[in-house]
C-alpha cells in the first residue's frame, strides 16, 4: 500500500507499507525480543520507518528500532525510541526518523526490539494475515531466534525519497 507523496525540488517523498492490521502479536519477554517485517526495498532513500504498536504495561524498559540488511547481514540503523510515544490504549504508528537517510536497494529486516528485565509481554504489534505479498513476511523472536511467518505481514510503514526519471 502507499500513502501520500509530494515533491520538493523534483524529489518525491512517499510513505508505503501495510497500514492495516487484523490480528496482533504480543512480545517482549525476558531478554531481547523482536518483531517486524522482511521486505525488499528497491532503490530508495529511506528517511523514516515505524510500526503499529502499543504497550501493555505502564513502564517499558528499552525499545529500539533496527534496520538490518539480510544478505550479507549488516546492521544499518539502530536507534532507541522514547517510551512515552507508546500508547497503552490503542495501537498506533510509532515512527523513527532515519537521519541521515539510508540508501537501500536490497532485502532488509525492519525490526522493533524490546530489551527487558521482567517476564511477560510488554508490546503488542499489529499484523495482517490475508493476501500477503510473496516477497514479504512478518518476523518474530521465538526461542531466541528470529522466525519468518510468510502467512503474515507486519503493520508497518516507511517513508522514502526518490527522483523520478
């Protein structure tokens, strides 16, 4: 899906992603717990990204947004996100600005990671489980390993820039 776009001196900025969800996934148990989306981003300059998420408790420990290149594995972005942004009442889009923007033309994992010291899920993330695009999948940490769920698509968005021909 795509969102609005606009032009600044010939550069187009566009928000794309899965803006709807029809199910949720709770995560954030002991240690590091992650969830997100694997997808290919074709020749774009990534300026922000985020997830449709809410917190389940009053206090979160540390929440990070991550961009990893899949092959070869490389960490491209790692940023702590302010806990105050996460609502306990509703799932909403929480975005992180990527500054400086990152050029991407390959498969990436867009992840939200929760580091915690106490048991139990602390975050709920939305996902879509119908008509999933073939090259995309939801990711979630299971037993310490990032696991692919090709029958789901994370509720996410990213904003990119490009210059049309």
